[in-house]
């Protein structure tokens, strides 16, 4: 798993590490990377074949939001391993059932997010 990088804070040296996060506000969900860059929702419900395409082409980082937990951020080299772990619980798996120890769990789905400034994108995999 990729670790968030710490950023410089003036002459004070390194400040506390920030975590990627997904917040909800009056205008809807807001996604932030560890550097504080904001992303807006660009496309919902991407099928598994599109996620596979992103993995094959090594195009974008992945953010993974597990229900009730924070956001894990995976840089491009780590996306294939993250996808391998999530793929069995993706929404298009036939006869998917929640784990016995989490009967209310939902399958994962994929969303593409675009940076508010610039052209960077991130693929969010979430089961919320």
C-alpha cells in the first residue's frame, strides 16, 4: 500500500501527515488526496471491464473507501494488487453475498473522479 507523503510546512519542517478523505457537504461528496487536492465526481457505476482497463494501462491511482473506514490511496504501481483484493466483492459478481460476519455489507462499485484543478483523475472503489 502506498503511504501518504508528508508535505513541507514553511520553515517548521515536516508537519503532520494528512490522510486522503471523502467528505459529504451541501454540494455532495468531495474527495481529497493526501496533499489536499480536491476531486469532483466525473462518472458513476463504471463496470469491471473499465476498471480492468485502468489497471492494464496504469492510468490513474485508486482510492478505496471501505464502509465505515477512511480512504486508502494506492498509487498506480499498487493498483493491480488493490483491484485483485476487491474484484471478488465488486458489484457485477454473480450471486455475490455479503460476508457472514457483515450481513449488511454492500458490494464495491467504481467511480471516476476528476481533480478540480488540472487533469488528474482517480478511480474510487467504494462499498458504501
